C-alpha cells in the first residue's frame, strides 16, 4: 500500500515480498510477524505432516482429482487406494489391481470422477468403476476390472508394457506410453486402439493430453526428450510437431496446464522444467 497509495492488492505478491526483504525495504532486515504469517498461511502447511495411511509396500504413484476432493495412491503390492480428502482422508475405494508386473506405474481418474484406469507394465490397462457403492474392489472377484488391450499381436503376444496412462478431458479416450517406444490412443466408445505411433527411441515413461480438444499429445521418454504430437496434421509417419530438448537424463513425468501452451516435465537429472510449446525444435 505504501508503494501504490490508495490501492490494496490482495494477495500480496510473494516475489515482491521477497525482493523487499532482500533490499531491506522495511528497515528491519527481516520479515515481520505479519509477513511470516501471510507466507505460512498461503504457501506452507501450518499443521502436520501427519500419517494418513501406512501400507506394507512402496507407494510409487499418486495424484489429486481436479477439484482436490480425492487423492489416489498406487502401491507396489497391487493396491490402489482412493482417499476422500473432504471426509478426513477416509478410504473411499480400496482396489486390488490385476495383471501386475512389478508395480502400479500410473493411474488416471476420469473427468467425472467415476472411473479410474491403472497401468502396471502390462499391455492391458484396467478400468475400475470408483463410483460404485462398494469400498473393496478385488479385480474380477468383488468387481469387474475391464481390460483395455493395447496389444496389436493377434496371437496375444505381450512383448511390451504400458508405463503411463491418462484420460482425455471428455473421458472418451485414453492415451498411453509404452516400453516399445510408442504412444497409443484407445477409443473407449469403439473399444479399440485408434492410434499408434513410434514416438521415441527409448521407453515412453509419461504421456498426457495438452488441451481440452484432445488433438495435442505430450510425451516424455528415457531418450531425454519431450515431444509434442498434433493429431490433426501429422507431418509424416511417426513425426512429431516439435521436440523440446534440455533434460540431460530420462523424462519421468509431464503435466500440462491444459491450455495447449505450457507444461512441466520432471527428469532423472533432478530438474523440473517449464516449457512453452510455441518455441520448439523441428
């Protein structure tokens, strides 16, 4: 308010507060108690951490639902648990996964929060109805876990596995990244693979849709590259719309802002990068 008389901007910019502290704007050489309270209440947990649950195997993947009301955790011991955050982190769904190959590698919740797909290094991705009344979901015992078969071999050869899987915004498609260096798109209404492209020169660890249209797909791989794929205008077979170079080791996870422009990537080189896909390499 002293910088701009008559104007009280809320929330106060964190960057401006830090810059003011470094330049000793207040003359105290530090944050006031009110400044500390503001920072803590907005950006840091003021309670906890506390133990929500404890399993007998490692938790490898987790995600919040879009509205933050649900939290999904996938464990190495074939378990996926969905917690209701608004009800004190009560277990809403306890899923025993099927066709596990070492661990649950990825999960994705549908936009309407009724279905969950999970990948487990198998060419078959399973989909579970998490909106059902039952808490226990033992694959094909208490509930049916429908299988989405990404294998193109007629003889049923399982020579690859799915690492990453994500729902489209409209919930009609699922995109997947696999150990055969490829990206797959599965049409849930047609119940078949509608697209396969050899996307990288190593395992595709992570994929997602870049925007609501479902036309732009992002992928990250152990070949250290992030790539953008435009389904409307493939330049050529297995040719991306652009490549984003910068990670020194494999890309493990990507997440889109949802606007078709920005996304972040996490790499084995211990860096997180923010990308603008309007500035790509050919």
